[in-house]
C-alpha cells in the first residue's frame, strides 16, 4: 500500500524543504544551490522535492513571498502598538524600519533582489500567483494600520510605500558591487560605483517620503 501523507504531513514536509533551502541560501549563492543540495539538507529524497516544487526557483519564490508576509505581519503588530504620529514622526519610523529590514532581514532582502532577474523565469506560475494574492492581502492590511496611525494618509498610498521601499532596496542591491566581478575586486578603482546600501536606501526612501507627505500634509510637514 502506498504511503499516503495527510494534508498536515504534506505541509510539514513542504515547510522542511523550505527551511532547508533558506538555510543554504544564508551561506551559498543562489547559483551554487542545487535541488540535490536542498534534498540532502532537508533529509528527503531528491524526487520528493518535485512533489512540492517543480523547480528550485519555485522554492525560493515561495520563501520570498512567505517571508515578506511574515515581515509585514510583524510590522502590523508593532505598528498597532504605536500611538498616532505626525508626518515627521512617521517618516522617522519608516526610515528606522528600512534600516531594520536591511540589517535584520538580510537574507530576505537578498532574495528579493533575485525575484525579477532570476526567479520569475522558472518559478511555478500558479504557486506564485497564489503567494502574491496572500501577500497583497497582508500589504493592504498593513496600509490600513499605517494610515490609522497617520490620519489623513490614504490607506492605498500607505500600502504602496512598502512597494517603493522594496524597489529602492532591490535596485540599489542590483547596482552594488560594480567594482567587483564574481565576488573578486577589479583592479581598476571605481569609487563612484560603491554603494552603502543601508545609508543610501534610507536617504532615497526619505526623499520619496518627503514628496508624499508634503503633498498630503502641506501645513504640517
């Protein structure tokens, strides 16, 4: 008789595979990780992986989407405990969160930079669409909570702030290390190519927030 897993057992195994892939990504480049490596790390047969994820990219796309869902849920919880803010206070709060995202969720940020140029080419379309639907729902809720802390800010605009934040961080990451090739420093000096991700992401996002808040709160910001 075939060994039929219950839905709970299937979910647990899929989670084990995802955790194994995440652990490998913390210490390896994406291109160096194979399905066989993930299977060994998870303690399952290589063929088992394909029962849950068609490709390596599908695994990491799922990790990315679920990782941002978790991050947004944590941010919702923290924001819910805050009092109402002025535009200036909200800007300070969001820039501090940007710094925390880069420093405390470095693996997630690094993975997000691969989404467009690497993951989408071979990730499962149905899994990705489902994951994005779930992420969008959490993002909408985050926008509502943020708008409640800054009366006068539209919830949709508030939710979109985190899309811009993500785009700024990923864009800077994809343009960083232009003075290197394949993790080796080039012999020529390229000081203008060097990027301080933490500082410049905050600065660029700060400029964007200035524009949004000055438009919405002309007399207060």
